[in-house]
C-alpha cells in the first residue's frame, strides 16, 4: 500500500491558510480513521484535522507554528504491512546519500517508526497484555509495548517509568534506559539533546518597559488573545470612533417574554432570550438607515445589501468570538431565536465553522450579560458600527398617560452605538440608535407566536 497523503482540508470560502498549533500524534504513532491528527488555527477559528486513513504516522511535513496553505500535504501515513514490505534499508541515490523525503536513520540504521511497526508484529516472550493507553491516560506506542512485553514489564510498572516524550510519554530511550536498572534507583528520563537544545523564541519587549517583581504574575497571551489584541488596535487606529447613547423603555418586551417563554419552549423547542428581539429591532433600523450597514474601502463607501448580524459571544477561555447570522432580515422572530441559540451554543463549545464568523456587516454585543449598564464598544473591522446592549434594570420613570404624566416602575436599558465617523456622522449614528430604541419601545405586547 502506498503512503497516504493527509492534506489541509478546505475550511470555508474565505479561508486560504492555517497555522499548525499542535500535533496530536508523533511520528511512529498508530492512528485510526477520523482520529484527530493535528490542531490548526485560522484567523477565525481553531479546529482539529482528522486522519482520512488508518495506519502509522510516517512523517510530519510541517512543524508547530508553520503556516500551511489549504490543499497542501501536511503528513504521510502508511500501513504496518506496507512498512514491513519496504524493508529496513533506506532509499539512497547514486552517491549513497539518503533520498530527499526518506526518514532519517537512528544509530542502528533503522528508523524508529519502522522498528515500531516490526516489533509490534513480533510475538513477545510471556503472556503480558498491555493496552496502548495506561491507567493514567498516558499513551504507549507499539514499540514501547513490545519492549515491555519482551522484558516482562507489567502495566503497573510501565506506568512508573518517567517519560521524556510529549505529555510525559515513554520513549524507546526511556524504557531502554530503565531496563538495566530495574529494582534499583529510578532512572531519570532519557534526554534528547536535539530537543533540549531548542529554545522558545524570545517574547518581544513591550514598547513601554514594565517593571516586574516577585509579586507579579506573567501570563503569556494565547493565540486567540493575540489575534483579538491586534484586531482591536487595528480598529482604533483605522476608524475614528464616536459613541452615542440612548435609554430605552423595554417593559413591554420583558412582560411579553415572561408571559410566553414557557409556551414558546413547548411549541418551538427553543428558549427565547432577549437577544433575538434586540437583533430584530437592529435589522429594522438598518433597513431605515442603510448607510450604517456599510464599510470603507480606500476613498469609497461600500453599502452592503445583505444584512449579516454578528453577535459577540464569550468562549470558556474568556475570549470573544463573533458568529454571524447571514441575511438576518429574512428571519422572523422564531427563526432568529433558533439562529441565536445554535450559534451561541456552538461558539461556547468551539464548534463553529470559519464561514460562520465571516462576512458580518454589523455587530451586536451584550455587555448587560456582565451586569454593565453601558459601554463603548470597538468596531469590528471592516464594519462601520457596533451596538452594545446594557443590562435591563427596574427604574422609576415618567409614564405618559391620557390622564397625564405619572411615575411608574419601568424596565430600562441603555443602548451604546459606536460608529466610524469617516462615513457615519453624529446625526446618522444618533438617529440610528434612537430608531432601534423606538422599535423596542413600541414592541407589540399582544403579539402571538
């Protein structure tokens, strides 16, 4: 059987490349079909690439941190039988030099991945059966298990051997170093000079030096946080931000939702939150003020015909991601509820596709979730505006009636609208957010789902 090429799959129309974040398998490891092989990250989402075949990982063609184009081969997988048939002699050219792409040999002239495959098929002396995953959850390669079975090392003893491999994995060097000293002092994990000599790239110093002492905690940004930081800095440097605020009376919405939420769930199988109601009002206002649904390209204003609403969602790691409801103006309230719930749930579980966080034309973020009454959100480039929804609070307010003004307890919230002053001036930005408030305040409390 010829080697099988594992390629970086297509991850959406707008994604052309990805970064190798972490290899989940090492060369020589066995892998099953659809088992995760490598973690990748795009500028949109992180995901795992599954293997399209079963066998042994022969070669990783890229290192962690490398950027790979969609369609490029990232790894080679072969079967144990094919490796045995090929023999242990590496391919050489006329000058007796290894052919490009041939795995490097160890000191015995046999590649470790080939040795693993061969030893896995050799009957062991003894009746010890070893699982590929120990009680601690540590993985043991076929080669290590074969050596352990041959030497009569039971699973309990194997678990006690210190490992120098990735995630504490026991390597061939570890177990061979352990065998001569069984029953004596614990042998330190074998070290690989080529690995221990590799140093992480230095972290660039901050523009303004920060004094660090023993009382400080240093936290290295993860990849998502770095992307968010770059995106936010770019937005502030690109667009002159202006924020307009409006307070809205959403009493009718609160009363209506409290009245129908159980019935809604029984009928639709979905929990209705305030978010789809707010998004519906935003969509209506964008129809009234289409210039808000635009972006700037050079000295041109691009007015978007599609209304694609991004909704900022917090992930378990504390980072934010913005899934997009495409063509939000084509959904009724039930449809928006289903879209909001589905995207929010998959955002929290990390199961969004790259296309589902792209092509947004306007963004809504709910700062009220954190108990904030208002905020000054940063525009999600290349969009031109973003709306922050504050917490809903009961407050005394003036209520106009036919008999005159009176004081009543009302459910109030602030809307904070940040916009790009290059193409949206104060009159347009302020009028838009006031229109959103008008739609919320005139919500029909008697409507039926």
